[in-house]
C-alpha cells in the first residue's frame, strides 16, 4: 500500500533509539525514551494561502528532521510504526553530523 499525506502533513520514520546507556547498561524497551529525530518518507503537496495559491513544503523525502516530544500522530502502515505530523510541528532539518574530534599534538599546533 502507498500512502500520500494531504496538504502540509509529513510522514516520518522515527530514528532508532539507543539500546545501551553510555555506561554499558542495556535499556529495556519499556524504559527507553522515543527519539525526537526521524527521516521524512512522504510529504504532502503543501498548504494554500488566502488566495488559493499552493505553498510548497520546506522538507523533502529523505531529510532527517527534529520534532517535539509529543508531536504527531502514531500510525501503523504496512506493519511499520510511523508518525504523521504537520510541517509546523517540525523544529528543523539536520544538515550534517559533525564528527567529535579530539585534538592531538599533530593538529593542535
């Protein structure tokens, strides 16, 4: 089944949460917090302004986004747990991951 959201709605696949703490303790599913990051897998055509002109969405399929803890509606499509939310519930797009580098004697000088 394919699913196309309407207007300014976006379908999100939530990122996988950590199953282990920084100290190495394995966290059970019932105690894990749901991640507030996900990947956009479908977008609607956009919203309309007062004159009826279509305003396209800023997010696109494949974008990694951040959203609020209680944002969206959880649905199950083709056996997969997904979120549907309005574009206004999205806080931002993650542009790239910055690597954590430890300065060494070679690159500190």
